[in-house]
């Protein structure tokens, strides 16, 4: 189907992919002990014949075959694991799909209690570089909704075919990530295991992990099918969804309509409004479990209105996230806070806990709220003027070169330039301060001088155009035109580069592609040239492919990002962060598209992503920098919010700046 595409990991070109993680191996935790399976004790044909051991051992699944031998007619592998317990794995083709059946058989005289059961599904979700990722790798979109569960391996280019896995018998209630640690770093998703239950490691994950009981002489079955799908829509239609949701996120006081046979919730209000139609609502900001027909489940989010959330968040920031204990200008810095103790968090020689870089979101948010009239501008002015002095003195040098923070060695960072420029440009808009406009322009000019034309700095293009417009109005048209020329030159560079995008802090990621599309949008707006329009259309599928169609508030079209719990959190957990605030870049970009590329569907996706990120804030104004989604990561309990409020406020900033709120 796609011979160059690496849908599954392979030891031939992925050194960290070990035999324990090969497709179809797994683990079992019971009251009789725990075990893993990999090499079968017996391998036989489904019709009763035998197959020489090793012919499919450790195989990969491609187009309905197992490496080492086809599965026409079917095979069955037998794995004796514990006293009176074995796992039987059967594979066979059924029309255009490959079916796999995992049966835990209890040959003992007493019931078997299972608290852990998982199967390795090592999808090729990794970033070796932009060009190779686009040509060979996939995004693994996972939905573990019990009997309503599936996985979709979508090419990172956004072009099919897609490899889809659909659970047809039994249930997948969680997933775990393995091989995510300082050894593997940030350019791999890790090994994915689909879990019937993860109660032994994390009983509360995904709405609760059950103990599974297998009577003596009986078996527990998990069966799924794998097939090829030309489009994502074709795949989702094949999943036979038991419910349809009007949305997965809504404001408190609103209702989400669900069409299904039966809908219940342990914590939200559910009202039957017609046959097979239910309304779900909740009065408090939060994420709520919804159960479908008693066997499937997902989550919805009800959130406070944006203005209310911003007001709460600013109140919390002002009370808890300013380093007032420090001397001089350093006392004006905004810093992370441990929400458990409400104490500021020291830098600890860690770049992502500094008083600069991503923390710039906090003063930007406060000043933007003052511009909107959401906070009293005079009341917050001492905070903003103090931070402006701090930033100009400590986060920028005499040439307006940005650095990451004050408590670490001075390290120039291009990413920080647009964020600092945003603050000073908004300061000009708020206070009519010509010096602030000059500083904003100097910062982005310095970005260009340092190589920013060949760097996809987040927010650069839209920030430059905003500053240029203000320069025009203030009589600085020549300077404004030079800034626009820099953006157009950058766009020409990246059109020529094609798929050959540069690695930044990660080899390839959504927060490289979104600024790329933004850059082309900006260049098209300035010049009207077709080459930029064509470039947007070509790259838009790359951006959209980062998010999947999972029917879940935290996941629905939210871009995958799987390292920030480690870099930005206290718990230092690797593993998927859903939603991550940079997923909002996709939403903001979609709302900037040229009118002929912007659709009802792209607007719907943008709205879903903006709303999903409200899950990162809490009613008291506190927040989390990372909700680490997997049930467990390398055996460590996850599926929880990191207790550090750190960098997540960029989401609120981007939503406030968007043309539709």
C-alpha cells in the first residue's frame, strides 16, 4: 500500500525498538502473578496444522501479512504464562482486514482476577527529521473508550493510505507509553501498548480501570481488526460509533447533545430529551466522564467563558506567580508556581523553569486583558511597567538579543523574540508609548539579523505584521516595509525548502508547521502571490495530520505533543500531553487561512481546539502545564495533571487574539 511508509517500528532502522515491544507481545497481571509474552511455545495453523516456530516470531503487520509468512488461513500462537493461565493469539484475514484475537485462558480450578492486560502496538510515530517524517512516519491517534476503541496510524503528510485498528470484541480502556525517558529524548512518541485494564498501575485512569474476572475453564477475549483506509473519514465510518456528540466541549450552562441508545454520567447531569437523544450539562468548570450503553465511555469538557477564565487566571498569577521575594528588578519577574503549596518554583538551573521564555505569556496575558478592559489597566500598570523594565534589562541585551532567563547562563533564543515584541507592541497600544513601539521593532529586527528568516519562530509573522502596521500609522513606513520584506523573504526561503524544514528544539513538530503556514499566510496577505497560496494549500494537511478525530474532549483534533511533561513539569513525566497549549497554534492558524481555503470544518476544528485547552485551568485560577494522558509511562503512574502552573497561558493569549472568540 505504501512501501516507503513506516507504519510500525522496525529494529532494522530504529535502534531503541527492542524485542519486548514487537507487535502482539504483551503483559498480564493477575492474582496468580504477572508475566509477559513474546515467543510462543507453540505455533499452529488455525485448521490444525503446525507451522515451524520462528516463521512469524516478532513479525510486523503490513498489508495483511506477517513478516516471515502470510497469514492466509490464519495462525494461532500459544503462550503458557502462569499456573493454569495461557494466552492464545490468533491471526487471520477476513476480507480486506487482518483480525487478531487475544484470549486469556483460565485452565485453573478457581476464578482468575486480572488487573493488568496490554498488547504492544508499536506504531511508527517518531520524528527523525521533517522530510523523513513526512515521507515515512505516522501519527498514532488513539481512542481507548472501552468497547468503543480504536487506533489510527495516519501518515504525517496527511495523505493516505491510513492503517486503522478497530476493537470488535472486548474492550480497550487505556493505553501506556514505554521507552519514554532521558535515553530516548523528545523525537520519539515511544512504544504504545493498548490496555484492556491498567488497574494494577493506575486504577483511576480514564474514568477507572476495572478488575477483570475469568471463571475457571473460561477465557477473556480482546479482538480487533486492522485495515487500510484511503481517508480518515472512511476509517471513522468503519468504527461503527455507538454515539454521536454535538460537540465535546461547551461553556458551563450550555448542553452537549448525544445521540445513543443510553447515556449516563457519574458526575455530569444527563437528561433524556427524545428517544436516543440526551443532553449532558454541568454547572462547574471541568472534565466529565460520559458512559455509552454501559460499555463505552469518553469525556466532555464544560468550561467557564473566556473572559471569566482570564480574570480568574490573572488574579491567581498576581497573587502567586510574581517573584516578589527577589531583589531589585528581579522582583518583577513572573515565574512558575507549585499549585499544591502556592510557592514560586525556583529555576533550579533548568531552562524551562526560568523567569523568561515561555513565562512571558503571563505579562502578555495581563496586558492584553487590560487592552480588552477585562482588568483595570491602572491597577495592573505597576506590574506591567515593572516587568517591562525587568525584561529590557535582564531578558534582552544591548542589541535586543533575547535570552532565556536570569538564573541560568545567558543563552540567546530566537523563539523568545516574537513574545517579547508582542509585549512591547501591546504596551505601545495600551500606553501610546513610542519607545515601546521602537523596542518591539528592534526585537524583531534583531531576530532577522540572528537568522530568524530561516527559523520558524512561533508567532513571528503575525507579530511582525502587527508592528509594521503600527509603524505605518506612526510615520515609520520605511521601517515597516523592511519588516514586511523580511517576512516575504523568509516565506520564499521556506517555499523553496519544500519538505526540507530545519530542526529546531525538536526535529519536527506541529509548532514548526503552524508557524510555517502562518508565514505563508502573511506573505500571501502582503504580496497576493499565488506561490504562497499554493504553499499554504500544500502544507495545510501536514498541520491537520497532527490532530486526530477522537471523540474525546482532550483529544478531538488536538495536536500530539509528547515531551513537555518532562521539560516543563515538576513530575518530569514523558508521554503524551493532551491538550498541550501549543496545539492552539493549529486553531489560530486555521482562522487566518485565506477565505477560499477556510471552511466550516476548519472553523469547527479551531473552535474545538481552543475549547479543549480550557481543561488546563481550574476554577480557582490555578493551572497545569501538562496533563500527561497515558495511564502509565515506563511503568510510572500518569493520566494526571502536573502540579506546576508554568507555560500554559499562551493558549489564553492566542484565543484572545483570534478573530473569533
